[in-house]
C-alpha cells in the first residue's frame, strides 16, 4: 500500500488507503513519483513513468518536455477546473427532456422511445414506426428520455455519483464517448433481443456503462471494489426481479462500459489514443452490425 510521507497531508492510519493530499476525503492507492504524496485521479498528471502531482509538475516546468508537464488524467485527458461540468450538462439534458415529456405527454415521448417496429410488420399496417422503419435516432433519444419520476431520479442519482469521478479520471471527451456508446450498446441489445413492439427508454444503459467503467478504474487504482461491486450486484438483482425493466439495456451498457473503461485506463502511454479510440470504434462496429442484422430480420 502506498503511504504518504510522515506528517504529509492526506496521511491516514495504516488500515486504510491514504487520502489525496489536495482532496483528503478521496482515498487513493497512487502516489506522485517525485514527492510520493498520494494523489487522486483528478490530480494525476501522466509522466514518462507513473504519475506526478500538479505541484511537482509546476515546479518541474522547464526541466522536462511540455508533453510530460501538461496536466493529464490517468487516461490521458486534460485536467479541467470543473471535473463535473459534462456530468452536469448530461443531467441538465435529461432533466429538460423529462420536463418536456411531462408537459407534452405520451405523443411526444412516443417519438423518443426505443421501439423496434410498431405495429409489428406482419400486421400489414402503415405507417410502421420504429428502428426497423429507419428511425435509428431512437437508439440515442431513448437514452435521454424518462416517463416516471422514480426511474428518472434513480438514474440521475447514479449518474451524479459515478459520473463525476469518471469524468475527472478520463477527461471530458473520453467520458462522453463512454457514456454515449454504453447507452447505444444497451439500446442495440434491447433492439436485438426484445420483442419488436416492446418500448424502452431511460439512461439505464449509459449508467450501467458507468458502473462497468468504475469497477475497472477502481481496480486500476487499487481501491476497495466492494462498494461498487455491491452497487452493481444490487442493480442487476433489481433488473431481474422488477417488472417492466429492459434488462437487455442494462447488460449491454454494463459490458460495453467495462470494455471501453478497460481500454481507457490500461492503454500503454505510447499507444494510448490508438487503443482507446480503436476500442470505441470496435464496440461501435459491433453495435452497428447488431442493428443492421436485426433490421434485416424484421423487414
């Protein structure tokens, strides 16, 4: 276990991980390679070997390359002043759509929700609406749409809890890619497995993607996995037992999030961008193939 110097800010008792020297409430297993103070994902700056704290980066400016001294997250993203900005924007978009659904009613949400084909094509009715009818946009709009307050509130609470630390650790662009691709993967699996006329909506696929990535990140940082594993397990149990739950979206998002999260935090520095964005592209290709094959089967 990494420990800070005696008397250093963030030091704790021997039975727990130390707290970040800038954010004492955040436990971490990573230390600055120069001063050995504990640092959380928000404070990590990638160096040629390991990570440095922001103070050492500033103090060492001019002694190393600009690439090393530029503040970077564990995944290579840029460290920003507000590490939760994108999470707040996503929360705002979801809230705005939820309010629009409450005001405009069922007719509005019918154009946003994920549905394969309704009525089923074999009925011979026209027009048929749904992804199979060419409305692929539903795979994205459904990720931001909610009808019930409890569904909306639970997803937004998880988005706030999980999204902020992930955004700080990955950087905004990588975090947004993780969120959107996880949501798309959850919608694609629902489209493939569920009945064509079964409606589905909500940010659960994207949120489960954040869960999968959080497990990977915490393992990478040698942090205690038990709290997040319990959270994932409870949500999976609820997914199976609760009625009217699109379990396909949860499983699809969880798997996609874990795969993308692993590539984000484990990619070697020299090939980081290639592996990270290559993995995102590979997951997207799999999702698109699933959608195309399912559409061909329904039309």
